[in-house]
C-alpha cells in the first residue's frame, strides 16, 4: 500500500527519520482556497502566489532543519466532476444511470 493511500505510512516515515529525511512541516492547502470553485479547472493564481510567499517566509525564518511537504485538495479540478457523477450520493452498481426515476 502506498503512503498516499495509507496516511499511517507517513507517520512511520517520521518515526524512522534521520536528520536528512526529517519532515519538519506538513502544509495542507484546501482546494477551494487555491482554485476558483465556480470555474472549471481554474487556479486562483494571486492566492497561490501569496500563500507561496507566506509559506516560504515562515519556513526560511525557522531555525530547525528538515523537509516540508505541501499537499492540496482538488478544488475546481474535481468539484465539477464530483457533482456531475453525484459522488456524494455514494456508489451505484454497474449499469446504473444514477437516475432516481423521477
């Protein structure tokens, strides 16, 4: 199982970290914050640039050593498709149109 599908694997990496692989900071950027939710697959560039400056500044001012991991949500790169295929309504069996019949 990859560390992407198993968050516990990331914790395991931290427990076994050497000074060269120490993860000092994990930043999660919400997809709704970094994309324009109402526009299909559109990055909110001013926000991403501002966040990049803030993160870089905070990271460079710290006296501890280690790596930073930045993860992000899908925002408008996944929201429209999730709504189209009604992901929030759960799994439909193969061959189902997802229609309620009404």
